[in-house]
C-alpha cells in the first residue's frame, strides 16, 4: 500500500500542503547557511523576476523550515507546477547538501508528500499549523527566521511569498463571525484555543 499522501492528485488552481523530512528523520539543515541556501532556491524558482521562475505555475502561500523537515503551502496554477517546483528544489538542495557535507545518497525520506486542501477550515488552520512549528524548538518562536510568519505580521517583505490569499480570506471570515475572538491573523495563530494539528488530521506531518 502506498505511503500516506504519496499518491498525489494534481489539479489546476488547487491548494496543497507539501512536506518532507530527512531520510531516517535525520537533519536536513545543519547550519544557518543551509536554511539560507534552501530559501535561495525557493526564491530562484518562485520569484517572478528570476530567469528560472515558475511563478506563473505555482505560488507559495506559507512555509517553515525545521531542522529535519519542511512545510510548504502552495497554490498550484498549472497541473504540473508543483511537480516542477519540487523536482527543481529537491534536486538543487540535495546536490548542495551532499557536496557541502561530503556525503552521498538520498537526503529526503522518499518522495515529498502533498495533500490537497479542500475546505476553508483546513485552509486557515494549515497556515497556523505551519507557522506554529517552531514552538517545539524553544526560545521566542515568533522571531524564528526560517518561516513566513514574520512576513505575515509585516515584519519583513518576501517578494516571492503570496500571503494575500490567506490574509484577505481571514479578513473576510472575521466579518461573518466564524472566529469572533480572533481580531487579527496574529491573534488567530497565537491565541486561538484549538490545536490546528487535531483539526488537520492527515494534513499534519506524522
């Protein structure tokens, strides 16, 4: 039987949670430079000004890079946009990592996982779940530099990040009182009582 979420339904105009971890749960980011290189490749393939841009085929809504895994929340505009992004990203980073640390073999734990996001609660809670990942690392997770959360709060600008679909949607649902206690995206992420991982079910990383 195929591993959970290894079989992918590729849809135009679909929203997906993409994630993967290191082979054997080993770390895929050992130093700050590794995070910067992975982010550089994200920019290379997602910035509309890049010569290698896939921005017309896939948009990145949110992300978080953790020591042994990563999460990407993407909007696939073309049927093969996600495949192109992950093939380029995985190959480029694996080649960098193996060369830098003089290793060989597979870096990631199999093919990346991708789950389609089909409901509005999942749409919101996925971004929350992704942005809350650094809490497990200790310290002030709000200042974690390897996620899109600070950009969502206006603390940084990332040209290749498309946060508007989530932030605009959040503003709209507040009008209808679906989350009456969440006065802002920040309060929804930090103060909302429910555990997003429980709400996501199979969308969350094992």
